[in-house]
C-alpha cells in the first residue's frame, strides 16, 4: 500500500500542514518538529513526488556539481558532506565528472530548467572561466570551491593555501632543518602557487634560501620520479615539503626503495590529509584541509544564493591545520 503524506502526519503526531512545510523546506517549522517528520518519513520509507513538488514551486530540487575526478579522498569527503547537507534541505545532488568543459556530454545537466544551482569543485583555470561565463549567462546560482583564480565577483570557498605552505615549512624549520626543498604542483592551479608562496615566505622570514623548487603533478609517480632524480644526483635535502599527499607518498616510496630512513634520513610534509596519509607507514605529517567544513559552507553559500539571487557575492577563506605524524623529526 502506497504511503501518503497523511500517514507521515499520523506517524509523527503532527498536522498535514506541518509535514507539507517540512517537505517544502519552510523555515517556519521548529527544528524538533522537522526532526519528527524526517524520522517518520524514514521509518515509513516515504518519498514525496519530487516532480509534483518541483512543478508547484518552480524548482527542480536538484543541485548540480561538476569536478574533474572522484579519484581523490579529499574531494570524496567534500562531496559526501555536501550530499548529506543537501539531502537534509530536500535537495538531490547530481554529479558531472568531466575532465574538460569541452566535453559537451556533461553540460546539458546544467541547463536552466534542470538544476536550481551548481557547485564547481577544483576545476582548471580555463574550465572555471568557461563555466562561470555559461552559468552567469543562464542566471543559474553557483558557488566555486578551491577555485583556480582569484575572482571576487562570484561566491567561492577557498582554503588559505599560503598559510598551509607557510606552516608546513615553519614546522620543518622548527625541527632544525635548513636545507628544505619543495615539490610544487602544476603552476596553473592557484593552490599550487599559494603553497609555494607560503614555503618561500617561511624560509625568507627565517633568513634561509630555498634548497630547490621543482614542479610536479598531483600524482604519486611525479613525487617518486623527482625524488629518485635527487637521490641519483646525490642532492636529496634533509627535508621536503610536497604540494600534496600524493607527491609526498611518491617521495616516500623512492626513499624507502633506496634504503633512506624516514624521518631519520629525510623529513617529509604533504598537503590535504588524504586517507592514504594515515594508512601509509610511516604515517605522513601533512596539512589538513577541513573537507566537512568546506562541504557544509559550500551548501550554505549556494542555498543562500538561490534564496536571494541579488545578494552580494562573498569569498570565504578557511584555515588549514598542521597534522604532525611520523615523517618529520629533528635534523
């Protein structure tokens, strides 16, 4: 037998009007009553007719999210948090995983009548600009997360990558290291440039020169290849700050394969706090990006933009956190 809104009202002990308000995400419902309705819906396995509700409200109840890959535990954590938050607010999350904006197969998802808003997560600079132009033209509310360019004309959430790079390098300096190298990420990413800038600033503040800076990719093989080259050249420094955890793990693989002790022979700091950072041995000292906080604020910012399209655009900057584990030690 099909469950109706009347069954939910009876189960929750509340009126049909209150249940309807919860289904339409009305702010006039007290939190306690909202929780009763949601619990009743869960127990009865009640799913309201989304199409009918969307038609009545002129909304789809769908938020689109586009990103280049899900093969990243940090992105996965951000997406999971956003999905949970959106579900609480009565929205469904539609993912578009595409390597490039030029991949036209994915773009129809973001037509005016298919989504209420869009989240852009860590795109390349060229793709980012193309999506911004497209979404603004269609008047679709959107928010950028981990954007590749400084853009104060749009809603965005970024981590203070400069501070992260600075803190990572200061940690190594505090342990007595003076020969500190940096393996940077791709230059076209704002996060890469800011982490490198933080590294250079920390060295300068301590009167030190950079041992060497080499640009890589956010991949394990990149870190491995660069570290092996340094080892073969006899130029491995006492400490390395890697622009992300995958690079750092590649460095660790190279060192361990060559019999170089970590942290006895070399100290290593990563960035992101990927799942692998605490599962690899030795466990990686890294800079943590707060995925749950990023996801939560991203949803709040987008829903506010949907509710008030003319509201002033804001950029929210979040502080990262140094997580000290087993790959750093005094020189």
